[in-house]
């Protein structure tokens, strides 16, 4: 195959958006996995204890706040700050516990979203339907989670890193190991019912809630909320999504200042994920932190 033909084929392979994905059809593996986790999440409600809730909450913070918000989004995608390589890998490990794919898939998809936000080719714009932006986009089309070659053009920095390539290929392994540890620990301290319940709460319910929290950033924050900045997309600041995601709901702020590690720009816009980055800086583990220069009297996009 000639080089030009290979380039065209690669371009078609990574094309995103509703038309491109639905033409391929449902990804039945994703339907079964996501559906199975939702069934398990409902089952978990019949096995409530405060201990299981606490385990779920701790793992949720590591997966969604440290993993998705602080690492996949603000660190790997936008490089809003820097940490030592060992810490970057540890935070990436936390992110894989969310069942949102490996770093190459997640970062590439989000970079495409910023490049084509609310335009043709955006992986999850509500202009193609609220349900599509929330869940549908992940259920259709060819799975790219392990196709590092197809996504290399969007993530050349991660593609050169063997650890990120490995975590992208085996992103399912950490969550599987966590499930086994919860099963074994729960059985040891309370019998097989407790072990099963720990898996239901610590994996299936936690992951399901985390998925919907992240998906709300794709859907709700492009539909409802206030617009401080006149960006080219439909991004909005949504306080209740910010509460669920640790500050990712200040989405209009983010699209106006994508490199800023801080998303909550006003005093009342709580941003726990940035507080985590601030704490890392105080510990000497975070540096080159980008923070948007915001003038309430004259809000303008960009300008760090």
C-alpha cells in the first residue's frame, strides 16, 4: 500500500462523531460491559453497609479525582502542570480504575474534542443529541482503546512512552486486580457475601457512578449552565457537575483557558482537583503549574 493510501486509511480509522460511529454499528462488547456494570451497580444497593460505602468513596476519589481530573485531563491532555515521572505513572494507574480506557485513548479523544468542539467530528457533542453526548458515543463504532497506532497522531508524547503504551493496552488489568483484592479482603474479614458485596460497591457501583459523572461533563456542561467566556463552542459552567467531578464542571472556564490547571476561577467555584494539584506543589511534587489570569471585569479567553 502506498504511503498516501496508508495515511487516508489511518484518517478514516480515527474519524469520530455520530455519523462515523453509527455507520460502523454498535460495539456489542462495550454494550455488554457497560450494561453488566449497571446491573451490578443496582445489585450493590441491596448490600449496603457504611464500611462498603467508605471503600467505594475512597476508590472513587482515587479513580475520578486523582485519576481522571488531575491526571488524564489536567496533566496528560493539557499539560497544565508537571510531576515526576513515577508520580505521573501512579496517577495514570489510578485513572485506569475508572474503566474509561487507557491514557492514549482518553487523551486522544479529549484532544479531538477540543480541536473540533461542537463541530462535525467531535466525539461527543450534544448537537448530535444529549443521549449521544452522554452515553451513545461510547457504545457505537470501532473500539480504539488498544489501537495505539491509530491514535498516535493525537498523542505523540504518550506514544513514545512505553509505560503509557503498556497501560493503554492493559488498562483493564488494574481494575481486575482491584476486584480480586476486594473479593479476597472482604471474604477474609467477613465471609464470601462480604467479599462479593465489596466488589459490587468498590468496583461495579463505583465505576458506574464515575462513568456517569465524567459523561455529564460531555453532555450537561454543553447544555446547561452559565457562559462567562464567549468561546466558539457551547461549553458552560455547571455547578452540580463540578460537585460530582471535583471541579470539571467549570467547563466554559476550561474551554476558554484549556491549559490552566485551575478550572474554578471565581472564589465560589470550588475546584477540589486543583486543590490536589496545589497540595502536590506544597509537597514539592508539582511544578510549572499554569493558572489562568482572570479579570472579572473583562473576561477574555486564553491568556495565561
